[in-house]
């Protein structure tokens, strides 16, 4: 008759299974705590915009600007915006508005010595005046509007001067 207290042949597989089970439970707990502790970023507000090239009459002179119009969605806080005209960052300091709402427009214009700025629309009422056409005839310019607080692109379009 076998003595079960002295026979050690069945212990090794049981200990191995218990160790694998313990490691699996610990790893599942660790992975679950890491995944559930991650804070997801809130998405940027949905916005619908349009951009088009048009002529702005300032006195007797006509300048080519890009009109950026907010046509739907949440109002845009100017302090959270970054606008790129091609690879050039657009200067927003000339804009007196704190936000841009539905139906409002701004003008992106060349203000001299390769500086691009956002001006009040219509441009003729703006304190800062354009210094030349923003886009040469027959060429195009990519306009990108970025929400800095969410680090997301809100709008991107290519505008062409025909």
C-alpha cells in the first residue's frame, strides 16, 4: 500500500499549474489597471469651415486674400487656434475678436516682408492693411486650422488663385 505523505510524484505538476495561474491573474490585474487608468483626450469641437481666394478692395487698391468662413459647429476660441498658410504660421495678433462663430469670416492676408496675418473681414474696415496678394495667380496655398488645446486639425483645404 503506497504512503501518500512520502510519494512526491504528483506534486510537481500541481505546483506548476498553480504558478501559471497566479502569474496569469497578476498580469491580468496589472494590464487592467494600466488600461483603465489611461485618461483619453476629449476630441476637438466639430467645426465646418470654408476657405476661398477673393479680392479685397482697400481704397482704390485690390488685394488677394483668403477668406476663412465659419459655417457650422462650435465657436472657435482664437487663443486656442493656430493657422498655417502653407508652412508659414499666420499671425493672429491683429484679430480683435476673442472667438469666431457661425457666419463670421476672417481674412488671411500678406502684410509685407513675408508675414501673413489674420485680419478682420471685410478687410477695408481692418486697422491693418494687406501689402500684396497672398497667392500668385495660377498657384495654390494650403490652409490648415489647428486647435492647439486638443492638438487636432479642425480644417484643411487647398485654395487656388485662378
